[in-house]
């Protein structure tokens, strides 16, 4: 099953040019049945700005990082 992810919003508390952990609001588009799902994901951005795709999960370094990203999303007005 192929999935295309449409990013609606993204926050990161990293520095451009470094590895950054991002929290994204997104829509997953599934090719097998043309269905979609709204949701959220954590994903790393490489220093060059490209996403680091992985079949597993993005490791969140600690709870402080998690809470910081959630707080940034709240400040940005995500619902």
C-alpha cells in the first residue's frame, strides 16, 4: 500500500542547518482505496531541509522535546 502524506502544518524547535525533529499535522492519502486520514506525525528533517523518511517511528529524545513541539503547535493555533 502506497501512502502520500500532505503536510498541513509543521513546527520544529530546531535550528536550520541542523537535524530537526518536526511535529506535523497531515493528511495521509492511501492509493489502494483512495481513502484519506487526518492525523499527526513526528519526523526528522536533515540539515539540508529534506525529510528523513523511515518505516518506523521518529525517536523523540525526551519528554521536554515532546512538550515543546506540542506547545509550539498550540501557539500556532492548531486545533
